[in-house]
C-alpha cells in the first residue's frame, strides 16, 4: 500500500533554485546555495511583501524578501549580515544571495 499524503493547498509557493555562489569561507570557495520559495502574495499590485525565499548553503539559513514599495517600485531584503550591515551604509548595496537569485529570475531585470 502506498503512503497517503495530505492534499496540497491550491496556491502552494512551490519553487526551488540551485546556484553556485562564492562560499562563506575565507577563500570564498564556490558553494551550492538553494533558494526555496516560501511565500507568494496572491494579490497582484498591492504594496507589501510580494515573495519570500529561504536560502540555504552558507553559514546559516537566510531569508530574502521582495517588497512592492509603490506601483512599479520593488525593494529587495536579505537577512544575511552583508545585506544588513552594508545596506545601512549604502542603500543600493545588493548581497550575493539577492544577486544570485536575480541571475536566475527571467523577469527580474
């Protein structure tokens, strides 16, 4: 008999990407990072959180969020130390996790 699984909700935020990025060690050895969609807002044009991703493969798990600030204006957020500390000094700074995700998304440009 096959095991039964609970049915998935109609709007599950399915999606996973894998990307090789510079690693977390001092030599920045290439490492495999996994991006998994954890949330997708079903509302099309409302301000607020559009999508979130969980990023694994570095020193610890991180979260990336895409925020709709205003119609046509988006802002990326990441919980990694690089984004938090460098982002305070330079609002245009983008960490390697967001850059890696943008390289994989066809419509993000």
